[in-house]
């Protein structure tokens, strides 16, 4: 069996990668979350080939898969190969516990377990009720569960989008006072596992075009110059700014792949902030909101802003045309970068937020993705980005009125403060002090330049 198993691996791995490509998206704060040892992989069930996709997604440690007795006895040739790869039969007569005991034995030998908790293939495009086997195995063996949701697009010319979540540890349920026995713990564990997988499913349905059977195409504003600058700039930003991207929640890592449109909000301290956020969200075709008066004063910078698909906002009054352009863009799945403070700010306290980002998000029902930029803007000094979970105001019951806009602004403000605290805690104290010092210098320089501009204006006015 050992020889047959390795012959199957060697002869099938390359054809499988070509015929059944997958894209893994980790929905966890730390992609490299450490756990050494066997695990229970709990995956939703869309087709027979789910087993192949799981083997491709989790190479390395041998995996035993739990299979129903009907399928196990369906074809003797298939059964032979399944035995070679590693299979545990779930007998309809003896029930789950016999299979659970066999799974625990394999875990004790150092093997992982693959299980489809629904027990059947989904036929209506939604999750079936999860059975308790995965939770029972985890609780009995003391190993974590890895929750996985995939969209089931398997086959030539398709790509299976697979969302891999954080480890769910059995200790959480073993120590809860309200859970008296193994059955209660398994019920609670199974419910949380299904809720976690459903959360990933909803995240996929709401934020990925492929969920609607569509494909992300290059928009009109992303011409040659856009793609050239985007491609050539990000290695320089990575090296010169020593960038580090961290996440505030499990879904935050997935926001960088969302192609259905979003409103990206961030703090604003220097003119290159937009370029830095283009780098963070380089996997999608971002646009940004920029000041029209700045673009008119600096023609070169204005040229590059237009080339990068920027919407130029007239800050002298209410610019309905720009607002409508952004609304239409979000409806067409275009991500927008907006600085809600409206001006550069070097203080620890945020300025009052403009209502534009909240209005756009609530009207178009697209999520807000908060990002905090923690940097001194000096070459070869660390730059940290902290990305938060998407904020969906329609789930908060907010509507298109001023009261809702104020509440949305308060939610965004509190979230950015939370991201700021995380950025500071993850940065060395010496660098935090250095960043604070540089920001104070930048603030002083800006005040000096503003004063000189105002004096020049007054002098011209006096001359007239």
C-alpha cells in the first residue's frame, strides 16, 4: 500500500495541479499561525473531487478521509485506491463513534484527518447541517480543527477558491463551565464550526465577482501607464519603505483579494499615502479620491493621478459629479481609496471625518475596509500597515440619512483608533518615538509653508 500510495502521488500531482487549480486565501490574522502536529480539516462538500482539492491544498502529512459506507462500497477498484491513500469508513450501523475511534487512532500515529461535516454533497448552493464527527474527533484527540470553505469550481478552465480559517482549538470547549459532558461540548463545537464556515461563505458571496459567475476584467481607467506604474512601483515600495502588513481580524487578510468593490479608508499624513495603499491592495484595480486644486497646481502630479484612475474632487463646494462617479464606480466593482479626514494630519487625534465615505458605502452597500498607515516616510525605515475586517453598514441597519452617516463615521473612527493602537504595539518603542518626532517636524514644515502661501496671497491682494 505504501508503494501504491506514493506512485499515485507522483503520477497524479502535476496533472491534478493543471486540471484542478486552486487559489488559497487564508482568513486568519497570521498566515503562518504555528501548530505542529496532525489536525482535523473540516471542509464543505460540493463534489466528489473535493477530496483531490483538499490533498492539493494541504500537502505533506498523510491524511485519512472519512467516507460513508455507501460510497466506500460503490466500486471495488475505487475502494482499493482509497485504502491506499488512507480512508476510514463511516458505517451506517455502528454510527459515527466507531469512525471517530479509528480517526483518533490515526491521529495518535501522526496522521491528519479530512472530513466533510455535512455528510453529503451540497445540492442547493448552501451548507447542510454539520454532523458532530469533526468535533468529536477533535475533542477526543485534543487536536485543532481547520475550517475550510471552497466554492466548488473544480475542473479544467476553472479555479477553486478556497478560504482557510484559523485553528479552532478543543481546549476552548473543554474548559467551559456551561458544557457538562462530551455531547454538550460536541454540540457547541459543531455549531461554532458551521457558523465560522457560513461566515466565510457569506464573505465570498458578498465580495467576490466569481460568486455571481463573473470575472474581473481590467477596467478602462487601468491603461498601460496604470499597470506599468503599479507593476514597477511595488518592488521599490517593498524594499525602500521596508513594508509590513498585519491584520486586525481573520477576514482582514481576505480584503486584499475582494474584487466586488470596497471603500478603503485610512489616515492621511503625506502625499504618497495613496501610492502606499495601491501597493497594499495591488491585487485589485484601485482608484483613489484626490484634491482637484492640488492636481491643478502641480501638473506633473496631476498627470499621474489621472493615469492612476483618480477622481479629482472640487473642495470649494459640494462636488456632486465626483460623488456620482464614485457611486457608479462602486456599483461596477471598483475599489476606492478615500481619506475621510479630507486633509493631511500629523496629530495623534483624527480630524472630523467627512461624510463622503459613509455615504458611498451605505448607498452602494459596499463594505468599508479600514487601514492604518504607521510610518516615518523615511527611506529604509519600517512602514507598517494594519488592515481591519470589512465593515458592512447595511448589516448595522444604517440608511442614507445624516444620523446614519454620523454613526458610520464614529464606527470608522473607533476602528482606525484600534488599528493605530495595534500598529504602535507591534512596532519597536524606538521607532514609535522616531515616527512621532518626524511627524512633528512635518507638521511644523506644513505650517510654515501654509503661512508663506497665505502671506503671498495677502501681498497679491494688497497690490491689487
